[in-house]
């Protein structure tokens, strides 16, 4: 050591380097040791956090060693598999995951490592199969290759999915298959029948009088009735058969392969008999409904599922309109062709756009020798179809269900015309024909009352004509509807009398005020004594029943004079005038001179 001028010792540069170099190295070593400790503490904290995350996860999580033994499992995995940790470590992966080898074989078609979730089956310690989704991944953690398996129990999810599928394919009220499921089964049944070379059948069932139950007793009672009918329909059927609810009071029954026409008819009648039995709704109340059944056969009527359904539908409507309540499809009664489709669309448009018009044929009151009423007749000319005859479009409206709207439109136009004529000083009652199907519409009387009130027309100014056939189809229902119309003050007339099926007893029970003798008797009464006797007897019958009489089809003044001699009340026909539109009728009426009675 060297002593300086100030008396202090001096250190050589080398000794300083040695001294501070050692201290610096020690300081760096201590710092590195500190940082390493910090990293270790951080790593431990992160490991603890990850363990808590894994443990709290609702999915089961496993880590596997290279020999595919469990090295770690969270509680969710242990619960799902039903093992303790110690027991699970000794279990091979294929015991609880049978698809493990397929999922981990790189050369296999089911290889799933790193490919996301796959649906499979787990087997728990009790041997129960558990539907699950499995995700397998290979990770590098702390320089170690670790296989991680995530297990997700999907038992509840599958149950919810099945419930949603059931709701989508089944009727909520009855639990029966709905239209979607029926269409699917029908397509499969046709393919099966085609392979087997065997026939099969499809039935469509519509309940009669169901609307009355709903309207009278309420929709909750109607639902009870539908539920019981659904149970009855299942009893006569085989397990392979399908009964479905298509909506409302319409059902379908699919009888797959090996069902011939004879057996289909037998089942249809058994189903109808089951429906006809009284349905007990509570201790004091029972309901009765009928059924109309349409039957179509594969391959005789069609080899296409949609067309087969249409055939059965056509047959069902024939059953509703006719005396036979189980009807086999008949091509001659099927209007489901291109013109029919065009008619449906065009008629719907015509009704919506008020394009159906009325013409009016005058009636001569023989007592007053004056025109006091007319018959309104529907006419329709379509821009594309041209003039469509009333027989065609009215019958089509009945088949397709458009008759309700068409009837209301024609009644509205008739009421409006009565009101306009009254403003012009013309007092004239208007008669309008009621479709047979309208006698099934329990809302019709209220609709007509509303239309008359809106037009400001007295009900007595309206005459409603009904055919005998319409009454004979269901006399009880006809009586109910006609009674409500009569209570409104509307005059009721039996049209085409003598050509239908009504009996005198039915006529006595109905609140009708007028008989119209069919034109076929009037036209030949002057040269055919038997027709003259029929006309004379009918007039006498009507008088005894306190009814007025209208003779339609009078073509000569001779007809008018003979009917006057027989005390007929009204005459209608070309001898007076052909049908006229409203404007021409007014002009005609001003100049018309009735034929004077003969001396």
C-alpha cells in the first residue's frame, strides 16, 4: 500500500477490479436467484390458479400419461365416470371410453386428437352408458407431452333435443304424429311397398258436427273430445300403422305395405264405429260426433305421396257430401286438374276483388199481376278463363271451401241492390240460393243479419232458397240453421221441389214459407197430363201447409194462364223475362206490361 500526500492509503486499479468484480458477480448471482424465485412463485401461483379452474369446470377433464393412464382428473370427471382417483388411475382409457383407440389412431377414420368434440358413449363404473362429447388434445407443458381429455355429459341436452324434435313432429294436444311426420312416414311407406310389390292405404278422417260441440260447449270441451277420439283411433290399428292429427278435427291413418282394399275398408268402418260411440266428457255430459272417411290406395290411385294425399282428400269430401261415409277415391269425381287449380286461384281473387256479379230474373205475382220479386243469379267472367258457368264455379267453391266467402259476398251484393232499388222507388224482394254446404255453417245466420243491418235492409226483403237435397243430407242441422234464419224474418223457400229427397214429414217440421216447383214439371204440363196433375197436387199441398208457390220455367203465356187457373202465387221464366243485370232490369220494369188474365 502507498501512502499519499494527504495521508490516505491508495488502492491499485487491479485490486479495485478484483474487489468490485467479485461484489458485482455476487450481486448478479443474488439477483438471478431472486428472479428465479419470483418466477417459481409465479409459476406456482399460475399452477394453483389453473388447478382451481380445472377443478371447478363442469366438464370432466383428465390428463393421461404416455401409456394412457390417468395422471389427473377433476371432480366432474370422477363424478361422471363414478370412480375415485385411486381407482381411475388403474383403469385403462378404453374401459370408460370404448372409442378411445379409434379416436387416437392417426390412421383411423375416426381420428379425433386435436379435431374438436366428437359425440360418443362413456361407460361409468356401474356399466351404464352415458352419452357424451369428447375432445382429445396433445399439449406440451413444462417440456412434457401431456394428453388432455375433456368429457361433456350430454344426457340432458339429448333429452331436450328429443323433446324439441317430438314437439316439431307431434301434435301438442293429442300427442299424435303431425302432418310433417305423417308425410315422412308416408314417403317411407311408399318406398317399402314399392320394394315389396304390395299395396298400401291412406285414410283421411274428418269429424262431423265437431264445430257445433266447440260453439255450444266451448273449445276446452272440444279439446277433450279430440283427445278421446285420438285414443280411440289407435285401438283398432297395428303397431306398424300410423294415426296422425293434421289439424282441427282432421285425422289421417297410414296403413303400410300388405294392406289391400278390402282390409282398408274394414279398418275404416271400424274406426268410424269407434268414433260414433258417445264420448263421455264428464259424469253428466256426453257428446256425439260422426266421421267422414276418404280412402286412397297405393299404387292403384297414385305412386306419389303428395298425390295420394290429394286423392284421399277428394274421397273424404265426397264422403262429407254424400250418403256414404266411407268413400274410395274415384277419378271421375276428382276435379283436381289444371283447370281446377286455375279456378281455385281465380275464384279466390274474384271473391276478394268483388268480381262475381248478380243478374236478376223477375217473378210475376199472379194475384197482383205485377213484378214484386226477383231471383238473384251469380255470374262470373274471368279475364283469363272467360265466362265460367255457375254450375262449375259454385260446385268448385263447395269442394274447396270457398263457398262460405262466396255466399257472404252474394248476400251482401243482393242486400246492397235492394237498398239501391228502394232509393229509386222500386220495392222488390230478392231471392238468393243457399249452397247445401252453407247449411253446415253455424255462423251464417249471424253473418246474414250483420250484412242486412249494414245495408239498412229489412230481413223480410230477402228470400233464401234451399234445395231439397241440401235439407235431406242432415235434416237436424238444416232445421237448426233455417230456424235461426226464419227468426230473423227472412223468407225461406224450397227450390226445385219434386226432384229431391225430402219427405212431407220433414217439410212439416221446417220453418219454410215457400215451395218452388221445378221447371221440369212446368215445361210439359200443357201437353203431359201427368205433369199437370203433379203441379196441381203440389200447389194444393203447399196451400194446405200455408206456403206460397212459385213455378219456375214458364216459357209461354199458356203456362202463365194455366198456373193462374191452379191458384199458383208466382211465376218465373222466359215467358216473363230472362235474367237481367240491375240497370237493364230497371229499364225493363218501366216498360213491362203483364199478360192480362183470360176471360
